[in-house]
C-alpha cells in the first residue's frame, strides 16, 4: 500500500539529543552512586522520563520515595535543558533535510512522534519547528512507547490510516510501538540491528527512500 505519511521519532533520528540524555542521567546516577552505563542507557531510548528513572533505580541499593523520584527527574531535566542551549541546526543528523525535502516534493505528509516533553523546544533550536505537518510529543500522550499511542495519534491528526504510515525510529521500543499501531517501520541507528524493523539502515543518509516508497506502493 502506498505510504502517504512518514512519522519521525525525534531523539536519535532527527537530532542526537540521545547523547545529551545519557550525560544528564549519568550525572544523576554518579551522584547517587548508582551504576549506569551505555548498555543500561539503550533501554531508555524512546521511554518516558519517569520510566527511564525507574529503570536506572533498579540498580540502586536503597528505595527512593515518590518525592525523591520527582526531584531526581526534575534535576535530570534541568541538566538536560541546560545542555540543549548548545544545540544548533548543525546537529541535525545526516540525510534528514534531504529526506524531508524529497517527501515534501512527493506530497507525502510528515510528522513527529516523540516521547519527549521537550520536543517543541528542540525543534525550534534546530530550526525545524515549522517543517512538520503535525508534532505529537510527550505532552500529548499518557502511555509511552512501546505503546502505539504517540503514532496512532499522529496518524489520526494527519487524517491518514495507520497502514499508509511509515515510522522512522532509533529505539526498539519505538519500532514495537509502530508495529503495534499497524504501521510500517524503518529502523535507524540503534534500531538498525532490530530484526522486527521492516527496513533498517545506519541513518537516513544511507536510506534509499525512493526505493522503499516505490516498493511499498507495489505491495498490498
Ligand atoms: P524528556 P524520542 C525520548 O524521545 C528519548 O528517546 C528518551 O530517552 C527520553 O527519556 C524521552 O524522550 C523523554 O524525554 O525527558 O525530554 O521528556 O526518542 O521519543 O524522540
Ligand atoms: Mg528516539
């Protein structure tokens, strides 16, 4: 079936804010004496702020009260927001601008489907706040990936059926969310190794988008 909309994840697909998330969580974990490395960090991709904290706290040697958790999440977000001050359009990931231009030329709608509550601030920092037909983010949803809510809502707002949507994701949880929404899924970055992705490439620059769209148009 023809693809009429592409829904992009933000962190790790459009821009590498995933690195900033890692450093902010690392700062909190080190301070609390909780082991946290890049392997644990992989499990946080696409997952909401509070759920990310819960995953990190699994390795803590004591229990944290709801108030403490709220405070840790707030501190992490403050570190993270501070690091976003350095973000510029130069950090848009390879291939993103060409892909957006070529989708626009083909009349295909584009949307953001991100778990982040900071998505709009990030998009405006990199100059892409006007580049999408719809932006669905962590402020719009109550269940984070792998729940399909963020992508289902994106398709609904665009007025396009799920099977005509292609999701671009760097997180396994995001690919699972796309599949649960009944959409096609393209994995990039970390998700390029995930066997459930319909298509998988290292980044958007290496993705033969026209070939994918043409192939989708000729299948049922
Ligand atoms: P915030 P995405 C996700 O964004 C990140 O991958 C994930 O690491 C982060 O915890 C989540 O946003 C929430 O972010 O703390 O800014 O609300 O990949 O879905 O665009
Ligand atoms: Mg992501």
